[in-house]
C-alpha cells in the first residue's frame, strides 16, 4: 500500500479527537471520508498531510514516515476547510505565487487549470471580488495544479452550484484515472457512493464502518 495510517490517535486537552485509526490506501483510487461535523474527518486529513502530529501511531507514505523521514508528503495537493488567498491579487496571480515555490509550471499550464475548474473568465479578477463558489474553485485549482500523487479535498462541493459540483466530481474521477490517491469528504452519502471506491464512515473520532463500493 502507498499510504499507511497505523493506530492513529490524537489527544487535545481532555478530548481524544482521533481514536486508534488504521487505514491502508493505494494510488489510483478514491477514498471517501464521511461523517458529521466534528467527527474527526478534517483532523485525520491534517494528520495525513503532516500539519498535525498525532499523539500515537504513524503515517507512512511510500515507505517513509511522516515526522521522521518526511515532514510532509513529497507530492501533495490539498484543500482542507476554507481556502485562503491574497485578496488584492487575482486568481491567476495567487496560483502563480504558489507555483513559484517549485517552479514546475508555466503560466499557460496554470491558466489551463483555472479553465478546468471553470474560472477562465475571472482569472484576472481580484480574489476579494470572488464569490464563495469562485473561492472554492480556486482552492480546488491550487490543489490539483501540480498533479500531485496524493490529493486531499475536504468538503470541496461547499458553495458550488449544481453544474460546478458535477464538474468537480468529474475532476476527481480524472485525478484518479491519472493515478493519484484521492481522499475526499462529502456530507451527501449518495454522492460519495457514486464517486468513491472505498468509504470510511467516521463518528466520535473513530472509523465506524468501511465500505467497498
């Protein structure tokens, strides 16, 4: 397996927000995390990304452990909760600044990603003038633009209209076909079941059910 979550627990004060979670995941599949707000989905995603250090357990990616051999996954695209960008810069400028960290993308490639998520007509508009749906799309574009091995999207359908949501799930499927390991959360069970290969239903910081679709 490419990604191994082994006996992960996370204690914050008196609360155990994650409780002994073990999951194995491989590339070329979509894994759905489902559950109510506060069930631990976002916290587990942060642990996998290396943003939160677990109290117990380990996350191993390609044989390398987060927090030991790696600080963060080597090839990761993520959007956890609300995306944040600079309001005085355009959508295109925001992505260009992010892409400059690795210097792997040309301007045309960034423009193509913006078109892919439906922002081709507003890429030169300042971020502060974006609607909630446009901001969400820019977050999705930032997550997918460098073609990561691991793609993590936390409630990516928030604030999207029906057409944009359909476009989103098509992108998620395309990322799977590209060979990415995709982790996505969604409140709507029917939608998640139509997209995911496997679903982990969570409650009170635990995996309560594992479903192979």
